[in-house]
């Protein structure tokens, strides 16, 4: 079975899904799935809250505090010509929930790299945390939904503010991030 396991892992690393691997190797889907889970390559499916459960969770939370927990900005050289930036979805990462007192901390981290015709010339990296008072600490499924729906809406305006501030302080044209579309 060691050879089969290696083959399953190799095919998965090539981008094939468990069902495709099972068909290609003549194995049962569950066998392939089990190998991939044991290897830590598949995450268990989270139980999503029902709309009613989620509405109850949201009704019970309240923003109490917002903190800039990390900020880095660096201008490595003076830019020339046309300037570019991109907000890559992978450059925005959520974090939390971290229990504290009668609530939890959660937030977003963003890194933007600035480029011109010669390539990268600087960056801004910002991390903003929000403290939510909440009678209920969110389970994994609830937090997954929260970080996709509500957390970006709550934190994005602060990220926009800091990016605008840092770019102007770096002597660059002020950069206002686009509106967040959730």
C-alpha cells in the first residue's frame, strides 16, 4: 500500500481531486480520501450554522475596540513611470477568533506590493484587530461564515484608511483601496 499512498499523494500534488485519483488508480473514493486526510491535505468539512443560528450570533455581537496591531511600510527606491498595485485575494488574510473576557478578537492582515516598469519598489503591510463583545464564542463553522461575510465589512474601511495614510506619507500618490465587494 506504500506505493499506492505515494501515487495518491503525487497525483494530488499535481492538482487532481480525490474522485479523479480514485478513478485513475481503480480505487474506492473512501480509500483515496482517507490517505489524503491522514496526510493532512484535506480539511474536515465544517458544519455551517443555519441562517437562524447565524442571525442569532450576529445579533449578539458588538464591536468594542479596533486596534492597529502591526504596520510596515517600506519604500525601497524611488519609483519611475507608471505605478501599479494589485489586491490579490491571497494578500488579505483573516485571523482569530481569540477569546478574551466576554468576547473575542478577530481581524484582517493585508500586504500590498507596489510596482513600476522596473518591478517592485515598496510595500505596505497592515494588520487590524477588532474586539467583539459576544455572549457566544463562535465555533469553527460559525467563524468561517463570519470571516467571509462580516469580518471584511467591519475591518476593510480601517485597512483602506491605513493604506491611504502610508502611501501619502511615503510620498506616493494617495492610494484609496477599492470598495470591498462581499
